C-alpha cells in the first residue's frame, strides 16, 4: 500500500486533521475539520414563529391570528379568524402546545363576548387534525361546529387509519364527530344554537366546485374542492386570503404516494388554483406548513409543483411497508456516507498535495475546491445528530425518512462537479451518486434507472478480480498520452488518484463453469463487491476468495474471508444493495470458511 495513503484510508480523521505520511515516514498534517459540534435541534413546542392579530382585507372587520410554524411534517399551521359574531378555526395541527394556544385564545375571546365557534379542516391528515381528535371533550363543551369535506368526514367519523395516515404516523386515533359535510352537493342552513345560522350554498365555480358559507357577520367563506394531495383536500378563501393546505408540498418525496394520492387530480387542482390567483382579489396565500406566500411567489411555487409532479407521477404507494424500507435505507445511508465521503475527500486532498509537489500548482488548487467537503461534513454531522434523536424516540419514522431525503439532496448539491471528475475513482463516484439517488428511489418506490441485463457472471468476475490490484492500464494510458500535454495531465491525475488498496491482500477467483448467465446490473454489482472487499481489507483480511458456481437453475457468487463473521455489521446494507442487482444476499459457511453469498436465478443462454 502507498505509504502516503495508509493513514487516510484506515484513519480518516484525527482531532480534526487528515494525517499523511511522506516517503521519509514523516507525518504531514492538513487541517480540514471533519466533525462538527452537533447542533441541538429545536423542540417542536418552541417552533411557532411570533404572530399577531391582523386584519383580513375584503372582509367585514374579520381578523386573523396565524399560528405558523417552521416546516414540520408532524404538525401543520393553525389559523384563528375572529369577528364580533363568530370565531373560525382552520386546522388545529397535532402539537399539544399549539392546541393550548388555540384553546386559551378562544376562551379569552368568548369570555367577554360569547359567539359560535366553527372548525374547518383543509383535509383529514393527522398532522392537521390530531389535536381536534384528542380534545374532543373541549370541542363538545364549547359546542364547536366541525366542518369537513364529505370524504374527510367519513374518514374522521370512522377513525380511518389509512385516509388520516395514522398508520404512517403510528398515532392512535378515535372517531371525531363532523357536523357539516361539505361538497355533499346539498344546500341548507346550519343552525348554530344561539338563533344564528350559517347559509351553505353549493356552486360550480369556473375552476372548482365550491361551497359558500355565509356567516352571521355577513362574511363569506368559500371552500373549493381541490383534490390530489388527498381526495378530501380543500382550499379556503376568506376575503383576500386563500388557505391552500398542503398543495405546494404534494409532490414531495414521502408525501407523493400517500393513501389515495392522485397526480392527475393534482394537476387539475394546480391549474384551478392558478386561475383563482390570476383572476385577482387574492393578496396572500397561507400554507399548511411554513410561511405565507404572496401571489407571485405562490404562482412560481405552482410552476415548480408541476415540474415535480412530472418527475413524481410514477411514485409507488408510500405506506407502512415502504416507510419501514425507507427507514432502513436511511440508516444504512448515514453509515455508508460517514465512510464513503471522507474517503473521497481524502483522495482529492491526496491528489492535490502530490500535484503541488510536482509543480502543477493551478491544477492542485482546482482539486482542493472540487467538492464542498466541509459542507458535506456539516450535513452528515447534522443528520447524525438527528439520527440520535430518532433512536432515542424523539423523532418518528416519517420525520427520519424525510430528513434523509433532504440531506441526500443537499449532499448531492455540495458534491457539485466532483461526481463527474475523472480523477475521482469511478467506483467511488458511482457509489456516492447511487447512495444519494437510491434514497429517493427507495422512498418513492422507483426502479433503479440502470436496467438489468443478461450477463455472463464468470467473465464479469474474472475481469473484476483481475483489475482490483492491477493498475497497469493506467500506466499504459499515461504512456499513450505523452505527446499531448492536456491528455498527459489528465492521465497523470488519474494515475496519482488511483490507490492500490489491495496490494497486501491475495484475491483469488474460482469457478466451476466457463459461462453462467444471470440477469443483473453489472456496474452496481461490481461497485458493491468493491465496497465489500474494501471493508474486509480494512478489517485485516489477508486472503479473499471470489467464486462463481452453478447449481441447477441457480448461480451463486460468493466472497469468502476469515474477516467475515455472524455479526458482520454491513450485512443489512449488502442485502439492500445487492437486491438491486438481482441477487439474494446472505452469510453462510462454505467448506469451513465464512462467505457472503449472492444467489441469482440462472438465465437461459440465447441461441
């Protein structure tokens, strides 16, 4: 092994520095902080931003108290609207502290001036209505009139765990009474119990069906049926304000594919909301999560949503099974990212150091800034801290998965052009890229973009094992480029960047047939095997045997090493990785030696 590399591969960090050795066995220390002080995440109960009562233009003295939060998948915003004749609540959210604010505010308003209280839901997902379910006694005590789309009413009154996504959140629910079913096609007056009424009219708006509610104060609330995110989703207009629920987040990973998500209906809804906004009269759009948006900002967000829908329309069902698979992937992703990205960064620093020694100062400088490695470190450290909270039970599964998708996207952005630079080991580049994109694919149930093809596993493994410890092809490329300065510099960079990791390891290849055909993704398979052999080398393996054997309709690919054992920590990650290659992965013992075995179905030989 190259003496300049021995510390960077097996010791990626020491007190915030990368350590190297030069040829005279002197240590070189390059400052590059790797671990960051873990930042404490904010508690959900203190995540609400400061909000004050404000007038709603286009109404008769209606005011709004927005209880908006930093975006949080476990709890929506809530909104209180008050006039002298009624109080309207739009969504309650799921956070207990937020509900306490709603209760105390309503109690204060009604203490001096009793008036009817109405509760409207933008849809029945629990992050919007759990506290209404939990505080049913308060709703009954205050004679709160509950309004919901007819599909939401049916789900809430039956305690439907799928439609309310209680099965995703793993929250227990009980049925909630709904007084008024909207978009049921009827028109009537709703008696409020104090002699006052709300007049309900149903109309076919140019964009959507709309139920119009005329309140005792004379103020009008329009409830538009806007399905897609869920069949019961609605947008609510009060004067110049439009409450759009989860519309803008409907194509996000982990949201797309929820029970009865409908991308076709969502596209129709996007166009309808766009028509409402461009018709004029709306000044502000209130989101189900996060801050309010101006109309121009909302229109831009709708355009982005259409693009996201085009990419996400093939998303599979995001249910409990998909959630569990996504949690496992996210845990594996963090473990692999903590190993993989420091190695890539270390190799680039190694390359930059040697280029500077050789006088290629400008090229060395370029490689020092090839990737935002400190930024990637910060993302990984932040995710590590979030994972600790998850394992302590302070975060739930769906939060953890959505955080993983977010971190993967950020790392991919910070990696920048490093993913395409020829100086970075192509196997590492592909592994890094797939580590990130496969996170999204797992959450969305997408198939890998590279198709499985018929492959002769014997020939593939013979070539794979032969190239592991033989860099002669890089030397040949260097000689061939000697007459072209630019080509020579590129070949030199690739030669320096290549590190013979397996020089001290004897790797052999065995087979029992000249040809065995399987259906697989060959690049993924070889990259996965490289990762396995790297981990065995790091564990001290001196001999590794790769074998391919055929039995009946099966073909087995085995990697044997004394460094394997029953508690080998990477087995789950290997099962996930090699399942995408068409192989069923397990640990076995073959002729007294531990082995990681991939079983494939034999493909018939085409004639």
